[in-house]
C-alpha cells in the first residue's frame, strides 16, 4: 500500500481547490456557498451527505470491508473578518472586502475533499465507516464544533477516534507536529465597561477619569499571571482592544476593554476570573467609579487522547522520514473548538507545516498576509488518508 502514490493525482486539484475557496470566503455560520460547493463535490463521489446544522456538512463513507470501526476526520470551513494583504496571493485574492481565509481553513477544506476523492477510489481497502466533518464556525463563539455535538447527530455513530489538523506557519512544509495531553489552551473572552464622570481635560479634579482607571486595570491584570499563578502553570491574560473618548481635551464618561484569558483547566480559569473581579472591585472603589466585568466562556482546552496521539505519530513515522515528525515539548496558548469533539470521543489534533519563505507563508495565523505553502497537501492528505484506513503498518515510506 503506497498512500503517497494514491494521493499524488489529487494534489494539484487540492491546490486549485484551495485557491478557489480562498477567492470566495465566508464568515462563521454564513458559509452557505462554501457548504453547497463541498456538498456538490461529495455527492459527485457517491457519498451520503447530511447537514446537521444550517451550514457545514458531514459525509458518510462506507468501506467495503465489513467492520464496526468508525473514524472521523474534521476540517473547518469559515473565514475571518479581515482585510487581506500580500502579493503572494495575487492570483487568488479574496473577492470579498473585509473577509479572508487568513487562518488556513480553505486549505483544511481542500485537503479533506482530496482525502474524500482518494477514499472514494480505494473503498476496497477501507474497513468500517469514515465520517468527513466539514464544520462551520470555528472562529466565532459558541463554536461550530460545540453546536454540532449538541445536536446529538454525531453520537449516533460509535466514533472510536476523531482527528483534526491545522496548517502551521512556524513549521516547514513536510513536517508534522503534535503531542499527547495538553495541546492548545481554553480561550475565554472578557469585556469590561468602566463608567466614570466626564469633564474638561483642563479640570480633571471635577471628573472621574475612566481612561486612567482603565490603565490601572490593565496593569493590575498583568500581576495575576506574575503573582497569583504558580510560575509552572501556563496562563495568559491579554487586553486586545480598548475604546473610549472623542477628543484630545475631553475626559470621557466611559471606556470599554476587551481581551482574552488562556488556561488549561476550569479551576485555573475560575481563579483568574476571581482575581480579575477582585481587582475591578477594588479599583472601582478607590476611584469612585463603576466597573462591570463580563467573561464569556470559550472553547475547552484541546487535550489529546494518548492513544489517538500515538496513532498520529505512528502513521506519520510510517509515511515520512522520522526527522519530519516533531513531538512538541510544550502546548500552545492558541485555542481550537476541536476540543468539543474530544468531550465526546477520543481524539487527537495535530499541525502540518505550511510555512516557507519561497511562498511568503511564514506569517502567523490571522495576519493579513497569511498564506499556505502548497507543500502542506503533500503531508496532510496522505496522513489523513492513512488515519482513515488505519493501516499504518502497511504504509510505505516515500
């Protein structure tokens, strides 16, 4: 069984399909055209396709070998609210102002469609069922993974393992990176509203300045990680947006702050929230202001099942040279709603290298110039096919 050989005829199509999807991005939960395109491609292959949610879909592939084995593969399909930049993508630039695939979901989708085409040709080698999940809304709470799991549709199938991947601009094409256990953090969101008393900038003693209060809150939040958390714990508190005021000589009445909290356990998330509330209460009293803090719970942390993670590494080692398989030493603080599937099924998430200077694809996720090197598909497609087949012991090295 030479899986790379099986995938080779579909690599060019995957690259072209990614560029097509890149031209027509759609935001979370609005991926109607994208879903229709995916569904059309899957139905051409003769697969049963269902839509448990309004957007996104799932293909059910029946193998010719009778078995109770069920494996699921997942790709996310939504784009970001971002204005795209970058000459490297000039031939397939987003046609929709303010919306772009600057996180690699177009590549994830094109890759899983390529996997579908390979499996359609080699169902004689497939045991049991494979579910191909094209999921909406990964970028925006509450998360398409959560919504899909809450329908109960997936639970009809006794999924033994579920796998997901992501492009990685920090790894070169040809590499795979993952680890057992903690892989990605739980990303909660917070919003603060600081209400003081507005006034003239030349008479600050007659006002309660929410700008100064906001600065004090932001500085104090940084002490949570440095002074209220065990230094060996991975925690992030970041303010990403602050808004207030209308002119240089006016003290505004209100300032708003938005940010994110990244943790790996619900206990730590509760501890951080408790400290933030205490800080806000104390600063509000000190300045005779009003501060409201709202925290929106995001995705759980991505915790890779040990057996599933071993499967990824085993398949990768059979398909590729051992120096291309990277066992990550530590988890990442980025979040992913693949974690919702892991609440129900054993699963593993992994990264496939997509960053190369030649294709100007080393920009971090969510950067306006973010790009994916085509070499991503040469690893992502064979590895996903191999996981679907469950035949790592027969997969030959290239």
